[in-house]
C-alpha cells in the first residue's frame, strides 16, 4: 500500500577515497554531411571527480561529487532560404525562370470582369515581376532587410541558398554533497544536497533578430533531502524523509536584442503591446521561411516540499507497515510569445486564384501586405498550486511456510489545481448567461470561495492484496490485485488554457483569398484588446469547460498472476 522509490547515493567512510575521470570526443574522424562543404563542428568532453571520507571517525562522514559536460556542435546541418540581393531590391524576375514560373500581379489593378476578379501583370506598382519604384517598399520591411544574411550556397538560386556556420556550445555542471551522522547506535541522520545546471548561449542559425535565438537558455535542478532512521526496538523501525525539489528552465532576457531595445517602436508597428520591449515580431514569409519571435524572457519552474513517515513493526508472522505522505507543489510559467505581432505574408496578395503558382510571398512582404496577423496579449502567467496527502497500512502475513499474504489499504487525497492569485476561468454550463438568454453556460471566474471550479474527492480508498504460494522448492505462484488512484483531470489546467478573459489574441485574415490584405503593417493599427471578466465574455468562441466532476481522480484496477520457476 506504500509507494516505493529506490535510488542510491554513496556515503563516506572511515577511509578517504576518491576518483576522477575524463571522456573526450571530437570531429576529427567525422564525415561531413552531404550538403555541407565542411565537417560540422563537434566537441564533447565529460569530466568529474568524486571523493569521500570521515569528518569524525565512526560518527560523521561526507561524500561529494562534481560532473562537468561540455558539448559544442554546429547549429544547422541543412539548407535554408534567405532573400537574394535582387529580391531585397524588389526584383523578382528570377522567379520567371523556374520550371513553374511565379508570376506577380499588381494588387492595385484588381478589377471584376464578368464576375471574375482579375489583376494585371503590369501596373503602377508591379510590372514584369519587378516592384516598379522603391517608394512602394514597406518602411517596416526596409528596416528589417539589413538583418537578412546573404546567400552563401547555390548562388543565383531563390531557394535553399544558405547554410549556417554557427556553433552552439552547451555546458552542464552537476555537483552534490551527502553527509551522514550516527547520532547513536540506534539512530542515523543523512543530508543530501544535489545541484545541476545546463546552460547554452542558444545561438541560432541566423543572427538575431531574424534568427530568434542568441538568448541564453538554462535548466536548473536542485534537491535537498533529509533522512532520519531510528531503530526503536529490534523489531520496530522508524523512517522519516523531508525533501525539497526544484526544477527551473527558460530563456534569459538580453538587452539590447539584435541591436535594438524597443523593436515595436523602432519598426513603427501600431497597436501591439509586447511584455518586453526587446521582443521582435514573428514573421512568416511563404516560400522563404519563418523569422523572428525572439527577445522575450521565458521562465518555467516547479518546486515541491514533501514529507513521508513510515513505521515498520515485525511481530510473529506479521510485518506491519504504517505511513503518511504529504506533498505541496507549485508550478510557475511566464511565457509571452507573439506580443510584438505575428505576421504571415503569402503569395496571394500579389497573385490570382486562377493561377495557384502566381505570386511570391517575399514580394507581399516587401509591400507590407500581410495575409493574416495576430496580436497576443499576455497579462496572466501560470501560478498553479496543488497538494497531495496519503496514509496507508499494510501487513505481510506469513500464513504458513508456503503461503504469504500481503494485505494493505491506502487513502489518497488529491487537491485540484488552483491559481495563486485566483486568475483562472472556465465555462460553467449551469450558469445563466445574461448575454445569451435561453442558452445555458457562461464564463465563471475563480474566487477564494471556489478557486478551482471542480470538486475535491475524499473517497479514494485503495485496497491491495497479494499472495505468494510455494508449490515446491523450485516453483512459486504469485497473484495480486489493487486499486490505484492518480492526480488526474484537475491538474495542469492553469497552463494558459484556463486564463480565458485574462489573456487574449486579436487578429484577422484576408477575407477574400488575398485580394484584400488582412493588415498593412506600415499603416494599419492592431485591434485593441481589453481583458473582460464577465459571464458573457467571449460568447460564440471555443472555450474550455469545467464540470464539477472533473476533480475526480482517475483510477485503475490492476490484476496480475504469475508463476516463477527455478531452472
């Protein structure tokens, strides 16, 4: 009925002992990738030291270790696409020589003839696949263009013309200390502190801001564990554990980022509200690729405090075990993305529907004509909190020399996820919504009286029974049955899904397949967004619903039968 976790950390002894190690690998014997002119950089080193010894003979001991890992590799092993010098100058005549030519149509010549919308290949803005005058170039695009790298392979091609030479190192450092203290002949105290950190400069294949990288990323773990063991009597043992566990990761803020400290203002984008001034827009260009999206700080971490206490009592044919467990955990997630705007540039803004190959996405970008855009507004991070409590009792009963029974009962209590600041929302189908008379359901918001939106269930009792029967000296029959509960539907619900009304996204798409752009990023202003915390918020949109029964813990009935035979 009790849970089991098994791991081993070495301890010090009355003798000083230690060791050191080194592992090395590099690219000297590596072959190059097919599309690479040279062997991709690769260096790997792992090294460390362990040592242990006495602090006080027969009484106190210490053991420590360090493990280092260094890894450097090339960022990209494949080809990507960047604009040519002609494209940056508005000349797309190269696309006319493709096996399937991409013909540009002037968007200012749109006309309806016999109920068919048409465009001309030669107009005031575009003629013969060339933007006729630099005055038509988007002011935003002109500020971004200097950050595109020049093609370095397949010269003259408009596709697969760039390979990165950047390398990205990774550094891992792990260390720990384990101390043991013999209080007396019946009791022992152990303390463990383990630490680990994984860092990388996160160098992108294309330099920022277009590459979206070059912000150090990290993963950090920390574990503190205190164990206390007491032999109450020769047949009674007490074991207690107090532990703290932490994991954290994310991307660090770099300012200036890509040479600027305020990209939205510098580019002249209107109506966007980045959480960090260094955020660069997300730009998707059909036929070229995706760019940007960096400049934000991301923070993800979870931590927990755990206490477990067990008592083992051996008497006659019985081995009793009783215990309790308590776990309090928290998860924090601050991850804004797309707050500086997300823009998609398609071929359709400079093409016609009757010719699916017409148009070039980069030409639409050069004119600032986005086929769709989004503006994300991130006001509410995830601060999820929950807890777990359990008690159990079990008995290993040797009925006869051949038959042993394992009998146990466990009770689990899982509390549903709540938001630390009650910034959580869900659709309650039983709520009367003044904004939609006659239609049940409305948006409901967390409060101290109802922080989770679901019920807490207190009847998670789990009987466990097992049997081992020795048929003879070489054959044992084993069978077991148990019910197992777990944290289920009421966990992990705060991760951006249930912040409806707090966080939001506005945007638009072209209403007529590109004839009318969704957004001109030189002139247009993004639709404003205001958090709305009323039952009628977001009526008519897809939302997340909670039912009171979603707090019920899932469970499994487990049965197993086996036979063991010594050969």
